C-alpha cells in the first residue's frame, strides 16, 4: 500500500502539468532488450494486477471526458509465434486465434472453446514458454506445483516441436557470436553466456531466447507501427492523436464525432 501511495499517488500528482496533462519521456536506447522505456514518470508501469492498483488507472481520463474517448489496440499477434515456429503457431497467427489456439492444444481445450483474453494465467503466460520460462517460474505464475508446470512445458514443446529447436539454435548461435541479432540488425551482446557460473550462463541463455524474436517483432515492428499510426492520423485530417504506447498497446485520444474514422487502427498497423 505504501508503494501505491508513494509512487502512484503522491508521485503522479507531482507530475501533473498546469494544463492537467502528465507527460513522460520515452527512451529508445536505454533498455538492453531494445524496447522503448518510459520515465519521469514511468507510464509503462501503472498497476493493473491488483484491485487497489487498478484504481490509479481510473485517474487517467481524456480531456473533456464527455467529448473524448481512448480506444486501445494491441499487437498481440506478434507474440504468437517465433521464427521457424512451424505450421501450428503460424496457423494460429494467420487465422487470428493467437494464444487461444496454443491453449487449445496444450490444455486440451477444444478449438471452438477459445480462451478469452480475460481468462487469466493459462493464456497470459504462453509467450513465456517460447522464450525460456522454466517449470519453476511457470508454476509460480500459474500457482501450480512445479511438477505440473513441467508437464505443461512438455506438452507445449510436444505440440510445437519447432519452437524448441529454434530456441536451442538461438542459444548456440549467440554463444558462438557473443550476441543476438534482430531481423532489423540490432545486436545485443550477451557476455553471460561465457561466464563460469552456471546460473549466470543459464540467465544468458534465457536472454538469448528472449532477444531475437521479441526484439524484431513486439518491439521494433511496434515502433514502426507507431510511426504509421501517427502519419495515418495526419493524412486523415482528423483531430485524433496518438497519446501513449504501453509495450504492445496503443492509446489514441479521439474526439466525439471521429469514432468511426479513428476507432479502428488495425489497417494502420
């Protein structure tokens, strides 16, 4: 509660400008992963996982709340399948089923019973399986025994064997080169891979697994999408404008009367 009060209560109040806005600074070259980071204040870190924390999100409102609204869209499909994922995950991406299809195959849920976004831990942690999450970590996040989490991991890699092969090749290549490289050419040195400490080497392996595809997709392609959205809003001659991105989520301020023109952003991404 003290964290919520100090960081998101009095902390955010101190950042409110005379016009009622809170403005953040985005950094493109700070995070090792290549993703955008936000500070002064960090608007990427507004609480969402607890009922008390969610109250702070209600404090963010558009100007003239009766005349504006904030539609959001996400690039969730980018997380659906890493390169060389194989037909299963690629089909899930192209058909728009995303992690629902993954959940169907791993948990034995029928294809017609797709898990909704709000269905909680089952769906939420599938990206982690593809990027080096171990049984213990998965168990902690799902609130299940490590043995059960290990069974889920085994089922996942059985259903999508190309993912395991991709992960192993990524680690081998990174160990030889000393870095990973995204499809956009961004290199991330991973000196941990040559460390004499086993635990540190393991951490380096997870970094290698979690660098190439997310760096190419959810990070760099998302940044390209932001530029395209901003340009599309200008070209459309609307008053709507891009006001915030939170990882793979885009938030646009849309005045009343522009809902139909600005409400759907998928064609701009």
